[in-house]
C-alpha cells in the first residue's frame, strides 16, 4: 500500500529522524527526482526495528536508501516511506587482526581508508565507489578485477517483518551486480569482511592508482550513477554505445558522456525523464545496430 499522510502519524513510538516531502535530488547522485513523502533515518538498530515495525503495522513496504549512487528516482517522487541507512549505521571496528565489522550506512570510501590505516589489503578496488557498504553488498559492487564477494564473510539483516537474521557469504548469492537482497524484504544492517595483512605503502599506492584511473577515464565532474548499463557478456557497454555513434547523444539535459560512453550524465539540469528517455534510446539503438540488449545497472525508483 502506498504511503498517505492521512493514514496515521508516523511519529508515534519511533525514535528516528523524520522528514516529510524530502527532495530526492539531494539524495541521488544523478541529482534528479521528485520528493519522497516521508524519510526515516534510524539512529541505531533499535530505531530501525521500530521504523520497520511501524511500516509493517501500516501495510507499508518501505524503500531502503543507501547513498543513492545507483538509483534514478522518478520526477513524480516516491509516494512511500524511505528508510535511509546512513548516519547512525556507520560504525567500523576490528574483530581481529584481519577481520572488520562494518555497519551498512558507512561509506565504502571510509571503509577503504579504515582498511588502509590498519594495513589491510583486499578493498583497494572499492576506493572511489561512492556507495554505502549496504548498497555495495546489495549490488555486489566491483571494479578493476575485485568485487565485494571477494572480501565478505557474512552479513546481518532485518526483514520488513522485524525478524533478524545472518547470511553467510554463500547464502548472500553474490554475483555480477546482484545478490539475494535484490528486490527482497531484507535490510542489510552490518557486514563482516576478511582482508589480508599487507604493506601500507603498497595498499595506498594501489588505491591512489585506481582513483587516478577513475579521474582520468570517468566524467566525475557531472552527476551520474556510474556505469548506466551492466556489462553484456562478451562486450563492453561503453564500446557498443560508442560504435553506435552515440557519444555525446543528448536528450534534454541528459547526455551520453563524451568522456566515457558507458556513463549517462546529468549534463545540464536534466530531469529523471530525460535520463530515462536517453537510457531507452541508447538501449534501442544498441539492440538494433548490434543485436545486444543492454540491461541497466541503475535501479529505477
Ligand atoms: C561516479 C560513480 C562511480 C561508480 N563506480 C562504480 C564501480 O566502479 N563499481 C560499482 O559496482 N558501482 C559503481 N557505482 C555505482 C554505485 O556506487 C554502487 O552500485 C554502490 O554500491 C551503490 O551503493 P549505494 O549505497 O549508493 O546504494 P543506493 O543507490 O542507495 O541503492 C542501490 C540499491 O541498494 C539497495 N540498498 C541500499 N542500501 C541497502 C541496505 N542497507 N539494505 C538493503 N538494501 C539496500 C537500495 O534499495 C537500492 O535498490 C558508481 C556510481 C557513481 C556515481
């Protein structure tokens, strides 16, 4: 059931930060999208439980937001409750010399720096991915030959019914930009990661090298959600798009990046509709010219 303010007062009995009519362009790396009816930002596991319970009591299936770096929110907004896993879920700690426990709202960047400070190797690939740890598990985020699957041991979650559980790595079914959490009723709460002791200098050099590659190859100066499409088997999405003559193709304020054709960027005050129309245009052209269907990595909300 969709959220409607008339149904009940959400403030009763939950200890979350609560905001109404929240402009989602402030929470999406595309910098587009309409308002969310209600945003709950739990302060800890207890208040997350309360928020989930409140949604359940009111037949609401909330949308879970991490850092918003892989979503395209419709211009009409989200007529629903958004539970934002961010501040309050950003604790990181060492369990032993090579094992880290990290909460889902922590940024991947901070986690990478924590690993570096402790001379732990294995997360260098993730340095520069602008997501939260929860979003990175949900998506099995990866780059430069690494992915979250390589470093995850287990993960704690809470369901929309308020039940708590733990998945081992195998149970998480991590595969290319996918996991068991995709479209499920489970909220990732915290993760355990296993890394290896390494040389701090080498780890730092690798992180800087990969960040340098990102800066030189990706249009980081414009809002985007990273690679718009998944890599089709046997191809590279960016290369197919370029070969179809779509470099710089523009619809409204959205553009196929001139720097990297795999990125659709918000070049000039784009709406989400501009971006969506361009995604569909590119997909149709590539299918027609190359016979390859491009599946989006970006989630439409
Ligand atoms: C410039 C740029 C570069 C990028 N480079 C890469 C890259 O190299 N590799 C890569 O894989 N991705 C990349 N991305 C995409 C994005 O950063 C990743 O997919 C990231 O893991 C998304 O995390 P998030 O917290 O932003 O998730 P969001 O965008 O907030 O959400 C994505 C999905 O995860 C779900 N979700 C988020 N948190 C939770 C939670 N705690 N529990 C349950 N569900 C949750 C949401 O409901 C949504 O369906 C890039 C994006 C940008 C903008």
